[in-house]
C-alpha cells in the first residue's frame, strides 16, 4: 500500500512538472513572439521614417530656388528675336516676287501691258537725280522697243516747288517720247501708294515696273498684293551710297509687309483716270496738304 501511494505521488509530481514545463515553454514562446512582433514593428517604423526622410531630402533637392534672369539676358533675347523677325520678313518680300524680275529683252514674251511704271526717287536742282535718270533711261528704251506704248511716271508732287513727275516727263520728252503717251501720278509718295493708286485710280491690271534691283523686290511685292500682275526690269547701273540704301530698304520691306497685309487706301485718292485718254490731261494735277492753307500758301 505504501508503495502504491508513493507511486501515485510520483505520478502527480511528474504530471505537475510536465505542466510546469509546458507552461514555461508557452510563456517563453509567447515572449519570443512578442519580441519578434515588436522587432518587426520597430523595423517597419524605422523604414517608414527613413523613407519619409528620403522623400523630403529628394524633394528638397528637386526644387531648387529659381534664379532670376538678368536684364542683360532679357535684352539680348529680345534683340535676337527682333533680328530674326526682320530677317524672316525680308526673305518673304524678296522671295515672293523674285521670279518676276526679268531682262529687258524678255519683256515682250509676257504679252501686253497697260503701262510701263517708272518710280520716282528724287530731284537734284529740279532735275532728275542720277538714279532717277537711270530708271528713266530703262523705261524710255522699253517704250522705244515697243514693249508698251504708255509710260506712267509716279512720284512726289506734294508742294508747288517740288514736281517730281513733271521733271520726269520733261526728261522723257527730251528723249523723244510723245508727251501724250506719258501719264503722271502726282501722289506717288511711297512705293505702296504708287501701286495702290495704279490699281485704284489708273485701273492698271498688268504692267512693267522700272527701278533698281534693291528696290524692285518691294515694288513688285506691293504691286502683287494690290492685285496687279507686275514684272520688273532693273536699272543695273552702280551708284555710290548703296550700303546706306540697302540698310534703309531692310526696314522699308518690314514696313510694307504689314501695310500691304491690310491694304489701306493711299493718302490721296480720287476719281479714276483712264490710260486710254491723253497723257497731257494729267499734267496739271496737284496734291497738297491742309497745312498749305494754314501757312498761307497758294496750292493752285
């Protein structure tokens, strides 16, 4: 009996120790799991904090402070843009009519013309300037060669003591051109106005234009935008001071590009004048400003 009781006690102790061992193991397992979860949390939070700090640092690197452009750089950019615009506009005015500049001997091949237009370019002591004489000589020769039987002289007669077109007519008459074949446009104050008036006042649809080559591109460009079929024959003579004229023409082409785009009326407009009439009927036309009256001048 004693031995049986001892065996039971031993069994109880053994089972108790087993329970304690199991309890110890479960406790240590739970602690290990707790330590692992806390470790993973700390790792996650560390990675999050490092990621956010990395994003902040990259954002600070990606958005540096904007530098202001200096006034000198802005001026240089504007100047470059202006030069580019001038070059482009000049190319348009030059290239558009380039194929219609022809030689005098080829003028008859283009058919019949309404007139030969000679553009004025100034008087010296009430006589045609050397450049104007060059234009007149080319136009007169075209007339004598039978290209067209009518000359249209266009120039400035804005005051009584300056009659550019009459001086041009007198020069042509001295070269043997009948006076009645010479028509005068007294209000051709600019190249654009000469072309606009040729179409609106004189009813020109097709013509030969005579001037120097540097000026011919703009003259033909203005004529074509005025809906005139125009061909150019150039005075090829070389004159002093061409560099200054070329520089002025660069700006004049830009001006006429925009003016021709909108096609405003010429400064002086009036009743139509037929080129089928008599050239002498256009001799006494005179255009003047209101300032002539205010200054007490006599415009008649």
